[in-house]
C-alpha cells in the first residue's frame, strides 16, 4: 500500500509533464489543474478505502497515457505485479498498450511488462507468445529471449530452450556454455528413452562442442553403449565419466559394476576403485570396493572399510561396517568399543551444535545475539542425526 501511495504522490508530476509538452493554452491548463486535484483526491480516497479498482479508474482518467506519462503508468502496473495483484497488473498494462500514441520502443516495453505479468500468473503460453513477438525487437530481444529460455526450461522443452540459449550466446555471450551443454544432454537423454541412439549421439557431440570435458555426456554415451550391448565400451565410458566428475560414481555405480561384470573386467574395476591420491577425497569408491570385495572375502572388505573410515568417517560407511560385521558374524580383533568410539568422535568433529533460526548461521558456540544477522535469542540447538 505504501508503494502505491508513494506512486500517487508522483501522479500530478507525471500529468503536469504531459500537459506541458502538449503546449496547451494557459486557461486550459488551469481548468485541467483543478480537474487534476479533484480526481487525484478522489483516487487517493479510493486507495485509502482499499478500493483499488476505482482508484485505477480515477488514475487513468487523471493522466492520459501518452509518450510523456507512459513510464509512470508502467510503474504502477509493475507495482501491482510486485504486490501479486496479477489481474490488475494485466488489465492495466493492456490498457496502456491499447493507447494509439505510443512509439515502438514504448509499445515493446509495455508488451514485455505484460508478458512478465502472464509469466508471474503462471500463464506461460501467453507469456511465451508475447516474448516471441519481442525476439525481433531492437530494445527488448535479449531480455525476452532470457525469459523464453526460462519458460522452455520449466516446460522441459529442451529443443526450444537450446535454440534460445544459442541465440543468446551468439548475441552477447549471456547464456553460459555449461547450460547449453546440459540442455544437449537433456535432449540426448530423451532420445535414449525413445531408443533413438543416432540422435542421442548427435546431441552429445553438440554438448561436447560447448563443454569438451562434460562428464554427463560420457555417462550417457556409456548408457548408449550398454543399450547396444557393447559392455566393454560402456565400462570405459562410465569410468571416464567418473574421472571427469567424481560425484557421478554414486549415480552410476550399479551400471558401472554391471558392465564390468558383463565384459569380464571385474578385477580391473576393483583395481580402479582402490584409493588413489589422484582422485578427490570420497568414500563412494571405498564403499563400492568394500561391497564388491565382500562378495568373496567379507573380512578383507571390513578392513578396507576401516582404512577408509579412518581417513574420512561417514555415517554411511559406519553403517555398512556394522552391517558387514553383523551379517558375516565377523569378530575382528581390532573392532572394539574403543574403535567405534573413535570413529564416532571423528564423525562429530567440527559438526555445528547451534544454528540461528533467522539466517542459518551455525557453529559450536552459543550466541545470545547472532553474530551474522544480529537477531536476539534466535540461536537454537540443532536436532537431527548429528545434533542433540
Ligand atoms: Zn542469524
């Protein structure tokens, strides 16, 4: 309400500027001046009584939309949108655009605001058609394309999204190559689901053109090879994908194992999974290696796991160790209460005890006033797996 109120204070100025430019006669101006004040106060009155529909009507009468007042009118439309009053924002922007005396740039800017209203209201198809109209605009093309890209990503229309992203990239380099490569990977994934392996391969080639080292492309290539029953090639692809992006190991562990098994290359995989200083610190490979080792030698698997946990203790690792000991009834001489306590302490090391409810600032010290957001008494004890 304050924003709209402030806005109304600007109205007379906008209207006055318009009239000055119109070079009306002095007497005519005086007459309009008195008309302005009565309509202005009537509008303000409606506004104070929360009758914003009537307030809009008064305001529209108050200052005719023309080249000099269009910015002010647009600002009111945008205020409605910010307040979430979408029907009013849309009606208002439509009203502005229906005026005959706007120049091209002004018309396109209002069209853009109207498209933003539709987008905010969730009417994506209407927003899309307006943004598309603006892609040839000298003034709004870049911004329109960015929103089109957003819409197509929301709708998972990857082909159209890629078209907009490429256009933005060529135009001013604002769409990053990582995004374009990911969009091509989405297309490849879709093609793979349709069993269209040729299209999938073509999309991946494009993805690599934008981001040569993209791990996801190698992962999809592995799946293509697996679908074509070329397990050895698939195994290579999955391993390379994990080398490029270690997080992918969690995502494709079962496929990785399956393809190595099918192609008789399990010993090679076990060797590859061994802790390696060249790979970033991750327990995923230790855990997978332990699971595979447990198939033939559970005791050795437990020892591998223990070594891994000593370097980096995780809940998952500890849980799997307990599972191994329990399932195979292993009585390892070096696994006793002392070791479990030691591992637990490693697990808790550095874990925050307190967290601010206002801003999320966390640490091991309690603060009555949050050092980050200065809220009073907002610091609470963390509950949950590693909390109290
Ligand atoms: Zn805080």
